[in-house]
């Protein structure tokens, strides 16, 4: 068997702290029985023998297949079992979150404290609302869903935001470095006339 580069493998047994079913990419073919593999979730590279892995077609995971690769730990898991339902499309088809239940536990941080929720509900926007981030004017819960944004490190409320901006902050993990990377990226690729 001749192995080629750019192939994905799945680990059959735990090794060096990398869990069973972890996905890796072949970095180097050592011989026909040994590979050097980078395991994506743990960001670790080591040699595996033919008995340690199977090749996997990663394009045959996720919707509509029964197994899915978590976008954080990069372990192949059962869809709709190890992944929570995220949304339902117009045809009633369910979609699961990209991160498995185990990884999502580590993402959430501290939830909004109940006294903070109560305080914010006393000043719930009515009439017109201007989102402090995107500056979009909306009619609360008619033309935009409003949510209480909070600090996931201490559970304290920050402000009311439109749902889109709140989701955006979450996508950037509320990390100013990631947000700065996005700003730098946009500046770099800004089209000039």
C-alpha cells in the first residue's frame, strides 16, 4: 500500500493523550506502515503505525451522514447524539451545532446572573432601539430581536444588543485579539478605487 500526502486519518486507539476517533492529517509518509500525523484537536504531531489508524473521507461526515467531526476537538462523533440541535430549516430539517456537547460546556462560561437579568429587564428598550455596535435602528422584537449581552467571565450584564451583534461577539469568543485580526483583515483587503 502506497500512502499519499493530504490524507485524513482517524485514530483507532488513544495515544499520547489523543482520544480515540480523533482526526489527523498526514504530514509525512515514513514507510508503507508508518505515518507522521498532525492531530488537529490537540495540535500535536506524532508517528502512528498501520494498526493505530484508518483513513477517513472527511467529506462523508456531517449532514446528511450519521457521524460528524466537532469543530473544536476534531473527534468523530454521532450527529444528533453528541451534538445539540441548533436550528430547523424551512423544510423542517434539523441542523446540529458545529461543536459537540462536551466542547460546548467549555465555551459557555458563566451565565448571566439572575439579579443582572432583573436589573436589565427594568430598562428593556421600547419604541426605537439603536444597537451600540452596528448602529442599526430597529423596533425591538419586531424588526430585530434584542438580547442582554453579558460578560462570560463574571456573569455581569453589559448592555442590550441586537441578536446579530451579540452572536458576532460570541463567534469571536469575545476576544479583542480576534476582533483586531478581523479589523486588520478588512483593512488589508479593502478595495480602493
